[in-house]
């Protein structure tokens, strides 16, 4: 059996006949990769600290600023709308019957204040250190401990089914075109951003509204997470309350194909 692989051939340099050990190749590769990472990090950072969440904080601040701007614009829009309506009522040439019909339509559209008996439903995230309270259930994943869009939608839909005459989510009145949407752990409603706990107030027969909540399959599923993982759930009767009228734009906005 030849041993030429173990020794250098005659006349050759000893270094050429040695095997290159895999460990040396691996070590060289690690150092090369580390150098590439350091260079990439330096090139990306450009002298800044890339370990911070500054960019994310700036985005969050921007969202909050836009939310506050939208709130101020809503208030300004409501004041101007009230002024215009007051001026129009002085001499619009309409009859009392026509005025009554218009007022009824505005009330149904949700653009006018609504007073009546109401209940408020409050939903909140579970504690971050929550564990399963009942046997036979797995320990919670992060997704189990936060309020989701479908939870809020389930409450709103159940209240409508229970005969709600009007609904307010947080401090905004819902109308037919309102969309209850969540992005991450925040609610985005009509251009404004909210964090939990979320409060939903509905004017209507309190008994019917509470029975509609209890009969909703989606809310029954939510109640499992309430009992097992500690998600927040509270329903209270408020007595007589006044919901604000919707003060935002009523025009429909939709996508259009590019020319």
C-alpha cells in the first residue's frame, strides 16, 4: 500500500505535501465571515448606534403625531359643520316636515348626538406573565395574551345584532363606513390610533345588548381566553349617556386603476 499521500514527493517542498486540516479551513472561514459582518455593520451604521430602536421610535412618534392632528381636524370639522348647518337653517326654504325628515336621516347616519340607555364593554390585554389558569390548557403564546381585531369586531357586531341604536368605540362614533382595524397591538379607527384597554359603548336596550353579547360564538371563544389566560373583559350598564355625532368626512375613498 502506498504512503505517498502521507509524505512529500522527492524534490518537492515539504509544505506542498502536507494535508490542509479541516479545522484550519473552518477557522479561516470564521474569521473571514466575522470580517464581513464587521464591515457590513460599519457601513450600515455610518457612525451611529444601530443597536437602538431610534428609527422605530421615530415612526411611533410620527404615528402618534398624525393621530393627534387627525383628532384636532375632526374637532375643527365638527365645529365648521355645526356652523354651516346653523346658517343653512336660517333661510333654507324647507318645510317643518322636510326638516324633521332630514333630522331623522342624520340621526340614522350617526352624524348627530344620540342619547339613551347604554352599556360599555371593555377589553384589555392579559398580563405579560400570565400562565394557564385551568388544567389541560397549554402555556400561553404571546399571541394569546393580546386583543385582536376580530375580538373588537365580534363585540361591535354583537351589539348591532342586539339592536344598538348607536355605537362609540373609544371616543369616536361609528357609522356605516367605519372600519375597526388593528395593526400590531394598536387600534386604528378613522385615522386615529388607540392602545388597550378598548372601550365600546352602545346605546340601546341593556338587556338585549347583553344577551346578544352572551349569544355570540366569537365572544364565547374569547371568553375561553378570559378564563384561562386572563384577557380583560368587563360589561357594565352606564344608565343614560349621550354619544357624540360622527364628525369626520363622509365621502367614500376607494382605489382606482392607474391610467
